[in-house]
């Protein structure tokens, strides 16, 4: 009954607004399903007000507080593969999307208009991400393994040298360092690249199959003042970070499924948010509706190999203020989580390049195990209010909460109760810290908002969507 009520509440919220802007209760919309097998086809704005979902060729906008459909971003001519909101409060309305039509579009989500169309790739765009330091910087990857860095306001672009001969499946800009981008590939390789120099910072080798998701541990500035209280509450003391010259951590590759392999303990990465400066003039222009512009292979800036000269062309993409803000805090421990089709989640320390945690999903049984043979997708996300909690999907729609601070095998993870998805989950979108909520999309064609509680995840709302094409429809003569 609870599941039915949640579904009805989600369905009733999909009421479309007419030309007057008022909601008409006699108009209903069953939206297209979120595109499958994409690492980041859903994202929310920095304020936690709007959810953007790539559905076929369109980006659907949903109000998170009421699960109401508020509009669409139309323009792509092929399947959308990636959606990402700007992580800046002063540019919260900016959204970027990548598509199989080889283009990247920059949108004003509130005005529901396209401000830029960028044709910088020669193959299908597979991943897009916006910098946490530079408001208008976009990093994108394609099916051929190429990375392109561009700034949509100045219309400058730079194509980085291809490092791995494989399809890019996911990428994320670092919240710790302005020039670092983490990239996942179909062949199982993951790496951290310095987009300023075009060189590899760390090669994260270990996955045996394609990387499905990459997640940087977020900055948790609000916990910095309560760091000692949190450490006492969890019964552990902060340990100094090991130097980069230390030996690699020993990881038990043969540990049982559903357990955390014995590795070095994780200490909370409590940091202060960097001072992100915004350009008010550019922001004001961006919030106003613009005519659609097209950027076709703008003068690419040639990368300068193995150099860190801030006066080079690469400095156009990484501001000097951002570099100084990052380099002045060497104590920051940069953790990165990667999930893969090999049913493992690995946590890396980027400062040392070491694997510090290996999480193996428990084995499935019965119907779930049978479905898992045909389709496997493992995604993960950090829980914002605790740097030691990691949320992940399972083999058949179940959700797991991992506690990285526990070194013993008992209690290291727990399967969240509640009405879970009954097919694989593609994306986990964490909402702002104060809400303790997250949104998932799944192969079962449901968009679900959850509230994370102690031993369960409670459904807040559910939006049913339509998969495939509509071939026939008819109205009932009796109802």
C-alpha cells in the first residue's frame, strides 16, 4: 500500500502547465524513461531545487520538492548521454548536456533556453562535467577516448592528447584541485589527468571490466568545526596522512563478497571549501535568454606537454587564483571512489596513488542472480554528511550503505531496507546535506526520491515513466 501511494503521488505530480503557466488538473503527462546505461544522465542543481533527466533526445526538468514536471530542454537530435549542473551558487541555472549527436549544449534551465551549441567532438559524447573552480569551464569525453576542455563564454577549446585507447564511460572534475579530472574507461582503466599540462597524475589500475561511475569525496566544510566531535562519536582518532613515499597498502584481492578488504584506515577528509570567485557580469548575462549560438571547432589551443607554466595557453582554462587556493592546502586528502562492472568498488587516495579500500558486492541469489547475468550496472555516491559513508547500488536494484571507517568484516556494510528497485540502478543523485535524500533512476523505469535513515531508505515520491515507443492507444468507453 505504501508503494502504491508513493507511485500515485509521483504520477499525480506529473501534471503539465498550460500556456498560462497555471497547472491544469485535467492534463497528464507520462514522461519518457531516463536513458539507460549512462553514468550521469541525471543531476540536480546546486540549490537542490531542480532535477535534470536525460530522456531520449530531451532533458526533462523536475521540481524536487513536489516531483512536478516543470519543462523540457529541447534541441538535441540524438540520445542524451550526460547531464550536469554548474556547481556554483551564482550559476545555479546553468546546465550542460552531451549527446550521441556529437554536440554539447549549454542551457539556462530556468529560462529553458539554449545559449550555446558546441561541436567539438568527432564521435558520440559520453560524459560531461563542469569545473568546481571555473564557472564556465566544461570537460567532456567521447567514444573514441578524446578529452576536450572548453570555456563556453570565451568560446575557447583545447583537445587533450588521448591517453587510453578505449571509450570513455565517465568523468568528474575534482573539487579539491582545479586542474584534476578523474576519467573512467570501458576497458576498466581509471586515471586522474592534469588538464593544465595534459599529463597523467595517477593511473588507477585494478578493475577488470568497464568503469561505471567515478565519485570524488565531496568537501564538507560544515563539519570542519565539529571534526573532533565526529571522531569521538565514531570512536576513532584522526591519523596523519601518510606521505607519498610510503609503501602501497596491502589489499586482499581474495576477500569474500560483501566485505571490505583489509586496508589502511581512512581518516575523514575534512576540508574547507575553496574560495570560488564568480564574475557577476558574466553571470547576469547568462541568466538572460539568448539566441542560440553555434561553436564549430573554435581555434583549439595546442597543449604544452610536461609544463606547468602559468603563462602558457593552458592557463586560460585553470585560473591562477584557483591554483593558489589548491596548492596552499597540501593537507587535503583527496579520495576517489570508482565502481565497475566487475562488481567491485575501489577507493583511492589520489595524493599517494594507493588503493585504500576494496569493496566487493555480495552475491545475488534466485531471480536477482539470473537477471544479473544479463545486465550489471554498479553506481556509487558519497553521503554528504559523513565522509566515511558510501552509497552504492547492487546487482538487482538493491541499495547498500558502506561504512569505510570499520575495518572488521561485520557491520562494514548494510543492505538498506524498504521498497527498492527491482531492476539495476544507473544513477544516484545526492541532494544537499540538510535533506539526507537522494534520487535514483533504474531499468524498471522509475524515478524515486529516497530519504536515508538508519537502516532503511524511505520512499518520498516515485515518478513512473514510459520506456520504448507508443505504438497504440485507446480511450475507455466506460471510464
